[in-house]
């Protein structure tokens, strides 16, 4: 089974509406899951929660992405993916935070087969 990623409450959307914010963040869902799956090659039992904080400029660019809590390599990888997000323009810079839960039902990851 593939890894699963879920977003859950206890977040602060900054100046954005919840649906709009998560719709944008979820666009890179597979990229975040790949960060997790790559690390599971070395740590098969890895699962848990990462906390993310985004600093978003008024122009909608993510100026900073800070992710902590699960595993340093996974958190750093997800942070880099979050830096590439674009949000709609808003009146002023804002900070948004949320949590991501990463887990899998597969106890051992499998390496992708090459063609």
C-alpha cells in the first residue's frame, strides 16, 4: 500500500480561507509523499506528524517554509516542496501553519522498478 498523507486541524490559514489554502497545498501531495517514501527505505517504521509554517508574501510567493516534527530528512524535503507553492495575492504578508500526518499500511517499502 502507498503512503498516505492527511492534513488536519489546529492550523492557522493566515489571510487565506481554509478551502483555498488546502487546495493549493494539496496540489503537491504526491511530492510530499515521495519525500516520506524515500526516507522509509532506511526507516521502514517511520510514521507520524510534521508541523509546517509558511511565510507567504503579499504577492503569493512562499518566502519561508519551516517543517519539523517527523524526521529531519522528510521535513527538509517537504519544506523544499512547499517553497514552490504559489498563492493568490493578498493585502499583506501572512504566516500560515498546519500539520501533515504521514503513514502507511505497508510495513516495508518497495523500491520502484526501473523499465
